[in-house]
C-alpha cells in the first residue's frame, strides 16, 4: 500500500540532548514523560510546558507513522451515529459531556492552527442513510442533536454520489491536513524547548514510590508521571488491553476526472454513512478521499478483498480513474464506547492514559490533551471525570467474547510453536509476545497482525504498533 498523501511543510527533526532528534543514552530525569507524539501527545506536552512543567516526549516511529497523520483529517462533533449511540447507552448527560469535550478540543485546535498558519477548511458534516434500514439511525442522530441544542438539520437529498435516503447535516465543522497540523505542532514544541525523540520505544513502565521508571530502547527515563498516548497502553498496564478492540480502516485518494460530475455542493461537505459498509468521503488538496471497509486487526483473512470493494464502489459512483494513494489506519474502541482518559489504575495519577477514540481521534485527541494536562497541573476540566477509565464498570461485549476466543485458540496453537517466514526475511515465531496469541500474515500490508489485541509486526518480526513491547522472536 502506498503512503498517505499528506505533504508536511515542516521539518520533523527535533532538538534535544545529544545529536538533533536523538535521545542520549542513559538515565533521563523529567517531571512528565509523554509517550506517543500523535495529536494527544503533542497537545498534552504543549499544555504542560505552558503550565511550567518539565516535559519530554518519546515516540517509537515518527510523525508520518502516527494514527493522527493517517486519519481522514475531519474536525467534527457529529461523528456519524456516535452521538446517538452514546445517548442510547449512557444517556443525554454523558452526551453533553462528550460534546463539551469535543467542542473544547476543536476550539483549541482552531485557535492554535490559526496561530501556526495551518489552513483549516470549513465544511458541513453529513451523516448519510445509504439504505432504508439506516434511516432510523439517522433519525436518532437528529433527535440527539436537537436535545443537545445542535443546529443539525434533516436533508432529503444530500450531495452524496450514491443513492441515499436522507442525511443529517451539521454546519460549521472543518477538515485539515493532519500531517501538516501535526508537523506544525511538533515544531512549536521544539521551539518551546520541549524535546521530541523519535525512534525511542518504551519496553516497560514501572511505578515506584516517588514516580515512574520507563525502560526504553535508549535507556531509562525517570519521571513523576507518565502519559501514555500510544493508541493502547504498552504491555499489560491496568488490564486496559482487555477493554479495547483494535480496528483497521482503509483509505484511498483519487484524482477527480470531471468536477462537474460531482453532486452540486459535494465539495462543501464531508460525509460518512450511518451503517456498514462504511463510506467516508471528502475532498483533500484537489483529491477525493474515500475511506471505509474497516475490520478487526488480524481477523480479516483477505484485507485486499475489502480494498477492492472500496475501489470498486468509488469507480462506480464517482468520476475517478485510478487510486492515487491507498493506506490503512489503526484505532481502538473501548468497551464503554467512550474514550478512556485518565489513570490506568484507579486513584493513581502516576500513570495516565488516553485511548478509545473509535476513529474520531482529532477532536477527541485534543480534548484528551486538555483533560490530561488539566489533571496534572491541578486545574481539571469539568467533563474530565466522564472519561476516566474506571468511572464506570467495564462492560463485556460480543467483541470481548470474540477476543477471548481467538486468544484461547492462540494458546492452543502455541503449544506447536508455529513459525512463519516471508521472502527476504528471517523465520519468526508467530506467537505474539504480548499475550501469546498467534499472529496472522497480512498480505496487503505486509505485516504480521495479532488477532487478540492488535499488535502488528514487520515481516522480520520487528514491532510496528500495539500493546506488545517486544519483537517476534526469530527462529
């Protein structure tokens, strides 16, 4: 799959101790260490630095590999059917807090990106009923918006390229080039004197009486607190990996061959369907972006089939020729259906986490940064408690049962010590070092993917992402 289409205009190298962008070996001492330099991490670090804290940011890869950079770049509080689902499960008061968090995150991003001269394009957001069965879901979205005082409206004939049965339109939302945004935020951190070290992987987080100790690929880091903004916490901290489902989403961009063939008003909106198969649409820098066909990590036997379905649908319904870019992004959904932002262990603020954005990580990611920084600096946000990981009882779901099923199957297979080898790569153990599930080869993305908790590995076993903290062992 080709890389994302975004072109960062900012140099991504960071300056800290030692060589530029390189963490010097040996113990490092700081007030707060932020692990993960996606949107949540850089927002948290910036706010902490503004509040006078000594902060260091560690990232295993770099800006282009973050979920932020690989996102659709939508800045919206509508978010498909999410508001209605939260209302049905948790009630309108939780929806109110969720909206307050997202509006706070969007407001911070708009103000900050304006200061950084990063373009933010205003768009109306649409949740589209693509089938008759989805009309009830869209009606529920509209009703939830009305109860919350949002200026959403029903649209009988939305500017959607395929057949539709109406949509909810929420004006005043926006879109952004996510890599350009992230690059500018990282550059501002560097200018503020906050080091952002790429290529540093955290292998272990240990709590101690006076703070935390991180064992990393570049040595030990000692801090009063650690913020884990890595998509899912590394290792087995707090057992949160049991409460998260890892999902991959496919995205493509296309050159538009005939602008006049697009529905009138299409380029003034961004949209997503209310049900499966998901179709997420927007224009981006003269290109058309189409996303969808998501699946749980490691459980799809033929991801290429899903990509083919997405491309086929695009060619049928839109004036395009061949895809310009194709890529995938990974995100996590929690058992509560809400972001998990706060202490990994109840009552212990030494280790804080932010995850569970369910593919809406820009507004939620900025909001999580506001909540985490406020908590550390002693100025908590009003809505923060709603998203604390242990503020409500964990709720097993059908996906939880599926995860345990593949985990149990993996343990049974592990007794045979399964291995795998790809051309040009060494033979590796297929037993995931996180919890012992058996990884599956993903031909489309050329990776070993764990079906239990979403860890992914290069063909040679090198860890890419997920809760695992070590590579696949080589045989």
